[in-house]
C-alpha cells in the first residue's frame, strides 16, 4: 500500500512540476503559431478545425502531434496536480491558487462552452415576428409538396445526407440519392454546381447538394445551393415539389416581433453611430417590450439576443439582424476572469523589485538641476507657440467644419489634409492653416506650393513627368499631366480589384489627392465671379462643409459654393454669412489682412448665435486649436529622444550629470505626453484608446511611466532609459498612423459606449508596455553579461527589474485579453474565436509565463532570461503588426504598406543579436 501511494505521489509530483508546466506551455505556444500560419493559408474556419478544435494535429499533413484540445486537457491535468500537491500557507500562495484556479476554470469552461454553445440568427423586417431562429452554420434539406390539400414538408440535416446512399424523404413518397455534397459552392447552371474554397467564417459558406430524386418510375436531377433565394421546383409522378437547402430552423422559447428599428448616423456620413431594435417579446401568454442595441443584448431563459447588423432596401424599408446565442456556461469566462484578477491583486504586495535594505537611496536632484527643470518648463510654451503671421490665421483656424462625421476646427482639417498630401504638418515656414487659407482665398498662388508627395519612383515617369525617385511636386507642375494621371487611375479603378502593386496604389492616391485639392481650390470661386456658376449642388465643390443647416434650410452642412447656389432658398442670416465669406476671400486676395480677419470673425460670431452645435462645441474646438498649436506628442518625442541619448552616454561614461539631465528631459516629455492625452480626453469625451494611433500614444506613455517606476526602486538609470526608449519608439510609430487621416475620428457603432472595450485596450496596452520595457532591459543585460568585469550585484538588480517588468506585462496582458473576451461576449456573444490578433495576445501571455516558470524551475539563467525578454519584444511586434499582414480576421486593420520588410528586418535583427550574444557567452564560459 505504501509503495503504491509513493508511486502515486511520484506521478503527481511529476505532473505538478514546473518543468512539465513549461513543456505544456511551449506545446500550446507552438500550436498557436502553427494555427495562425494555417489561418493565413487555409482560412480561419479550416485552421480552427485542423488545429484548435482537434485532439490530434497532423503537422505537414502526416506527422501526428497533440492538438489544442489535447494540450488544453494536459494543462488542466497539470493545474489539478499542482493544486493537490502544493499547500497554501501565505497570501502569495493564495494569490497563485486563485490565479491558476481562474486559468483552470477558463480552460475547462472553454471545453464546456465549445460543447454546449449554439449560435443562430434572426432577420426581421419591421412588423415581422418569428419563433424560430436560423442556424449560423448548420444547413438542412427541405422537401415540400404543394399538390396535396395540406402541405407536407420533410427536413433532414445536411450532415446526415451521405453521398452515394439512397433514402426515402419521409412520407413524401420521394427517394433521394446524394451524388455530391459541397462545403461551399455557387450555382453554375440548372443542374450544375461550381465548388469554392471554404470561407474563413463558417456562416459565409454556401453549401451545395447534387441530388437524384425519384418517384415511381420517374427521376430527376436537382442542384441545390445554400445561397439560392428560391426553392427548386420539380414535377414527378403527377406531383409538384419544392426542394431547398436552407439554414436549420431552431425553435425558440419565445416569439419576437420587431416593432421599430432605429439608427443614428454620424453627421454628414452614412456610417452608423448606433443602431437598435425595439422588439415585443411574447412567451407563455405574457408580452413585454424590450430594447436590443449594440453592446446591450437581451437575455431570456438561457438565450441571448445581440444586435448584429441591419439592412435598408432601395424603398427605404429597414430590417434588423439579431444574433442568437445559447450557452449554459456563459457565466464561466466572467467567473474565471474575476478569480484571475483577484489572484493578481493578492500577488501585488509580493511583487517587490528588491529588499528594502538592499536598495541604495538615490541622490536628490541638485539645486542647479531643479533650476534647469524650472527654466525648461517655463520656456516650453514659448517653443510651442509659432510666431504670429501677418495673414488673418487666428479666425481662420477657429472656423467650424463638418468633416468625416465630426465638427472640428479648420486648423485640424488643414493639418490632416497637409499630412495626407505631403506627409508633413508644415509647409516650409508656414503652418497648415496658413497653407489652406491660401488654397481657399488665393489659389493662383497656392498652385506653386510643392505639396503632393510621390513615394514610388515609377509614378511620375508613368504620367510623363521628369523621373524622380521621391519628390514633392506642385499642382502647377502636375497640371499638364492630369489627363494621363486620370486615365491611369481610371484603369485601376475600373478593374474593381485592389491595386496590384505599389505603383498603382500610389497613382490612385495621387489622383484622389489632386482631385480633392482641385475642388478645395474652387471652394470660393463665387467670391470673384459673383455668381454660383459651376457651383451647383452635385456639380461644384462639396467641401469644405462650413455652413451649418438653418431652420427650414435643410439638414445638411453645405460648402460655401453649394450654399451660394442655393442662396435664394436659404434664410437671410445664411445669406449674410455667405457675404462675409466672400468679403473675407476678396480681402485676402488684396492682402487686406485686417479686413479678412474682421469678416471671418463676424462669420464665426454669426454661427455661434444661430447654430447650437457650433456654439456648444466652441470651447472644445478652442482646446483642439491649442492642442494642435502646442503639438504635445512631437515635443514629447524630442524630449524622449534627447533623454535616451543622454542616458545611453551616461551609462557608458558614468556621468551622473547627464543622467540627471536625462531624467529632467524624460519628465518634461512625460509632462507634454500626459497633457496631450488629457487634452484628447477633454476634446473627444472618451478614453484616448479608440484607434491604433491613440493606442500607440497611450502605450508609449505607459512605458515611460513604468520605466520611471522601475527607477524609483533601482536608481541606476536603466529604468529611465527603458522608459525613454519605449516612449520614443511608440510616438515615432504613432506618427506614421497620423498620416492616414483624422486621429480623432468617429467611432463605429460596435466601438462606441462600451466600458469593456476601453478597459481592454488600456490594460492590453499596459501589458505590451511591460513586455517592451522588459525587452529593453534584456538588451542591456545581455550587453553587460558580455562585459569582461561582470558585477554580480548589478546583474541581480537587472534580473529583479526584468522579472518585475515581465510580471507586469504578463499580468496586464492577461487581464486585457480577458477584458477583450468579455467585450466580444457582450457585443456578439463570442468570448474567444481564435482570431489571429487573439492568438497573438495569447502568445505573449504564454511566452511571458514560459520565461517566469522556466526561470523558477532552474531551466533558464540570467542570460537566458534576458534573451527571452528580447523575444517578448518580438512577440509584441508580431502581434501588433504581423497579424495585419495576414489579412485575416476582425482585427486585420492598420497600415501594411512597407511594414512587411521592416518587420522582417526587425525580427531578424533581434534574433541575430540574441544568437550572437548567447554564442559569445557560451565561448566565454570556462571549460571543465
């Protein structure tokens, strides 16, 4: 008995070991990478079936390996063995118990949800009701007879219809023989189907059946495609039949009637800001009304109804599509996330960087350093504000314009437009507003401004322009070649496909930019001609939309030219405003700056009196103008860059003054960075993490704060350096996204008004920042390990900082991923779907967990841990940028032009650095 017990304990100890944990986590990481690669080649749905939903995964099609389900089962065994083996005696152990218990519940709950969850949908027109939902990916064959007095219908699941097998169609009298069954196809003829590759999402497939239908001595061949709108009619043995392949009907415990569908559009666009369905719910004789909107589902008896999409037919009739999800374990991810969060909170007190008695107190800033910081802070506003210009720029900057669904100041519109055209926010010595004022009011001068950036060397020669590799050219230079540019752009657009290469994309971009410039340059043509000739609505320029609607004058914002053409139908106050704009344009052309400024100021005051939306947004627009003028993130970028340079020099030359100056610059950069983030919150009225630009900006701020926090514990300058470099790189990348348009743009309905989305992006950005800071420390640790005189105490300090940053990154990435799953569950009923972006986030979590567990298990030394931290930076880069290159899934967004080569170069450079460093360290070790 004792021998058997000892054997059980030995097996339990092996299953509970950290080394077994590292092996299982490594296996799961490999499967995540393999599955993501399969998604790029086979599609998301096929890859999910092959890797993520499989017990056995066949690598290269023949080599059997554990699939994700088997790996998940082994992970559950490892966790259960660890719970049974390890006692709980401290808060830290309680934290670990809750954290791993949450993981156990999350993984085990995933198995349960995958086995029990059912997805379907309802498509209702206003006034329609339904008591059955349609399956999202399950299909059935339906045979209906209309010849009898009472209709007879027989249905069978498509998966039960085996090719080559005959079976009677219930009591209809028909005999069916399936000749071929297709997973995805399209109708190629009355009795012919063309197979298609399976779609990434199973609900996008249109399956098909080729049937031989017999009745008595007669038979006929029928081709059914799931995408067919009408049943196929068939006459056999004197009977009339209808056959169709349709989504499976699922009975509901209620009946829903769509009373009213409502949608709100972003002003001046067709993009929905929100949409919702008012429904009547009938169950058991009771009736009640309910509202289903984006991120606010209806729950009833285990079913959840989500607002999925909508449609508007040419006659204006609206219909709503509701996703229907039934899952007995819908609460499991919430409970698991709560346990993990509680466990992390209990672990926080135990996550110390160093023992208090082991820390060396940092030297306070010298009086001269404080004085320098004060002088820098006082001088910063002076550096921020450009010198005043003679032209009437201030009232022009404050003009309200409706652009891309948002009312913004003209200054923002000008900056975005100039970046779009030229890749810069200034033109020579003038700012964007000065340039745009010249385009509006003095276009004959603006035509000579070199504002059109051409990146590809083949574009200019293609339109007959002298060859240049990369150039900025003016409208006047392009004018003789506009016909050829239009012809080439028309050829590309007429193909109906995405541009085949970089040159075609650049031609289209240049054509659209030149067209937009041309219309803007004619916006105030009426000011000189005195008439609306050529400026009628639908013919003349529709931008800039700076004339808001008046009572009884329509509901759309108008451009000055369009409003001038409609002047007779508009109220008198709008006519007076048009006169002010015309006077401003003429005064500008005559270089009468005072007259132009007075006319624009009167125009702004008139809008404030008659337009509530302009009046209410005036303070916000004034703040936005100040934000643009200060340009906080550019100044933070400069401060971080200088700080990083000084801190690198200080570490090599041991100059404390340089480190102190680097600290001052880092604090100045953080002050500008924080002010910019706060300004964006006040301007937009939402967290500053709703698009990729804002995410990188916030990520950079989080990295700088984390680096400063590390420096508070280990005052050696390494925390400052990692924070400065993280902020520098993040803002540099964000600047690339700023070239794509308004960084304060409107939100799609699914992204608006959701707490879980904001917390998800904030926490995931904090986690990424922790991983990148750890990677920077890892770079420096590897360099120092190569030093001839290695300081063991300094190495231990670096390891503590690295472990703290990795732990921070792991914790917040895990919390952020869980928050993202909750947001997805709240929005469309799916906590996890193996989307490539989700896979990337999971890979970061797994990589950090492998490093921490392998270090604790003794499999990694300091150098190995540092090399692994560098790998964490690679994982973050692949997650943030690499998945965009796949073009798969719901998160495939953001710029990809040129990013593939840059990403490949970065990854190869990092791998080469790690390989060379580890090889050098191996040669340095003394031989036994």
